[in-house]
């Protein structure tokens, strides 16, 4: 069954190590003071890569039923909708929130 | 038809309304993924607040994040990734019927989670000493921005909710240790270990985003 994929210890350590390396990388790039908005794009890009590694290989979506992957992808789509529609309001206000 | 619970050959852990162990396992896991979807959207609201205020006050985020110690943030990131690794190892142990390894890996995970919370405790108290409280209780003078309290309200809400999830995770894993010691888990039945693992990995993923967004702005 797809739900009973057993990762080897070596593989899990490799996944963990790649996450440690990417953590170091995301700190290291701030030492170079990349001009905006590229600093944000690089930081989010590394975070997305790390999250994908965790979701695919620690949470086993890579081997799991496609339905669970669809649930995950849908949550991301609805999250982006939430942000997108909110920003359509807040970015185009003439007077950006007087009291708070 | 006769009583379905009387069907022979089904292992004891399989509820009578499931066909077999695999179906029960897949159903539990799918249920957990549905819960994780709600968790992503739960935190999503806070990320939306973060993004809206960052678009309004970009300078505020640059100034205020200097109050956060990148070193301890990075240490906590490493601690959580390490705990994700040990949770994955504990699931592997359960799959291989190594109950001792399962318990050991759960203990390491719980310890790492406690290390995370201790570091968070010192980070919080350090800020409280300076008068950095959320919202109207903010009294710190060190940041020359009239909306400085907003950044820290968002900081406390996001890291606080994340911290609550870590504490719940510690509770869940202590529960797993107790169950494992009673011999509840085996290679045939380890569903609670699997879905607690999924929860713990999601808590890790949330922190993976919180770390660069809060600590690494400059």
C-alpha cells in the first residue's frame, strides 16, 4: 500500500541534512544584503523549497494517495486567494487605515 | 447478513465499519490532512495580517526585526528540523516493529520541543523586560516608529499560536509514549504515531516560514 512507504534511515538523514543546509543558506544570504525586493524573494523561495521537502519526504506526500496531495494544494490555493483578495482592498486604499 | 463485527480474520484494532487495516489507516490519514488544511488556513489569516501590514509599513518591519535575535531564531529552526527528523525516525521504528526505537525517538523529539520552548521563553522574557508587549501595553522607546507595537502584536500572535501548537505536540507525544509502553503500537497498527507525525511536521513547516519572515528582514 502507498500509505506504508518505509523510508530508509539514510534517506531520512539526507532529507534532514538538506534542510539544515538550506537553513544555513537562508541565514547566510542575509550577510550579503541583497537589494530589495530580491531579498524577500530569495528568503521566501528558500522557505518554500524547505516546506516542499518536508511535505514531500517527511509527510510522505511523494508516495501517498493523490487525494491527500490535492487537499494540500487546495489549501495553498485558498490561502493565496485570501491574500490576493485582501491585498486588492488594502493596497489600493486612498487613506490607509487611519486609527490602526 | 450477520453482524459485521463478527467477521473473522480482522485484526483487533480494525473498527467494524472498515473493510481492513489499510482502509482504516488511509481514512485516518486523510482525516488528518483535512485537519491540516484547516490549520494552514488558520495560520493563513495571521500571514495575511503580516503581509497587509508589511505592505503598509515596510520601514517598520525593517526597524523592528532588529530587536529579534537571528542567532536564537536560527537555533530554534535547527531544533525543530531536528525534531521533525526524529519524528520521521519514530514512524520508521514503528513500521519496523521496533517499539524501543519508537519510544527513544519520541523522547528525543519531546526533548527538542522543550528546548524550543525554553529558547522561546527566554526570547519572550527578554522582550517583556524591555517593555515590548503586544498592542496598547507596548512601552519600549527603542524603535523610532509610531506603529512599532503593530509589528510586535503580529510577532506575538504568530509565534504565540505556533508555541501553543508546540505545547500541544509535546502533550500528544507524551500520550504516544504512554501508549507505546503499554504495547499499543506495532507494524500493523501505528496510526496515532503517523498522524501525530503529520501534525508535528506541519508545525515545523509553519516555523520554516516564520523564521525568515520575522527574524531575517534587513
